[in-house]
């Protein structure tokens, strides 16, 4: 009888070890997924920041170009009115 109990204990222990191993493996996979998602979010935030900076520069440039156009139109008007 003691041999059967030992075999049963070994099977339970082995089963438990396998379950622990599988849980550790799943945990490691989840940690890697979280790290990958963190890097992806970090890259997206950087892209968004760069986009906002570029958009701001374009707005300033657009404003400057509109001022130049108005100035050129005023100069054109002056030249057309010059006798």
C-alpha cells in the first residue's frame, strides 16, 4: 500500500510542477506582451508629439505666408495705381 500512496503523491507533485511551470510560462508571455504594448504606446505618444510640433510649425508658416501674400497684394495695388 505505501508504494501506491507514494506513486499517487509523485503524480500529484508532478502534475502540480507541470501546472506551476505552465503558469510561469504564461506569466512570462504576458510580461513580454505588456512590454511590447508599452513600447508601442511610447512610440505612438512620440509620433503624436512630433505631429503636434510639425502642425504648430506649419500653422506659423501658413500665417507668415498669408502675411506675405497680403503685403504683395498691397504692393501690387500700389504699383497699379502708380501713374
